[in-house]
């Protein structure tokens, strides 16, 4: 579908959204089950998603990609509903972002230490190989 037609579009099926956003229909249904999105339904019970649902789903997927929990994502979505200016949502996103950055920094530190430990063991093994078998580095 071209961009102009997409801009005029007002609703999407679950399979359309799944394909567009590269997620499974099961993932979208799960987000519905936990109350993060609430699509409308036809008389026959077929889901259809509005522009707002589509935008919300994109926000959910971005939050998951950044490592936020579904509860953190829910809170940010609810904050936007309470404060349409988006200020409270932005402040919370910054807070959660700072927490994620601190977690990443800690993981980097731990990985650096693990790397040093492995290098030390490797050097010890190479030394032992040299001393006991006359072989050098590999």
C-alpha cells in the first residue's frame, strides 16, 4: 500500500497490523488480553484497529524493544490519557530511560569483568600448555 493511501486509511485488520509491524497476530491478541489495546469489533466479532490502536501498538513495540516491562508501558500510555499534553508521559519515559541506561551500564561493567576473567584463565591455560607440552599461543 502506498503512503498516501495509508494516510487516508482509518482501520486495519489484525493480520494487516501484524504484517505491517512484523509481529504475530498472537502477540497483538495478547496485548489485547492484558488490556493494552482495545480494538473495536464488527457484529460478527472480527477485530478492527483504529489509527489510535495502531499508534498505541507501535508505542508498545518500541517500549518492548527498549526493554521496558508491559507495566511500565501501560503506565506511560495511561499517563498520556490523563495528561494530553504528554508532559507526564515524557517525564516518566525519561525516568524509565535513565533506569534502563543504568542497567545497561551495569551489564557492560559486568561483561567487562567477565572478559577480564576469561582472558586471565586463557593466559593461564596457554602458560600451562607451554610449560607442560612445549606449545605456544593458539
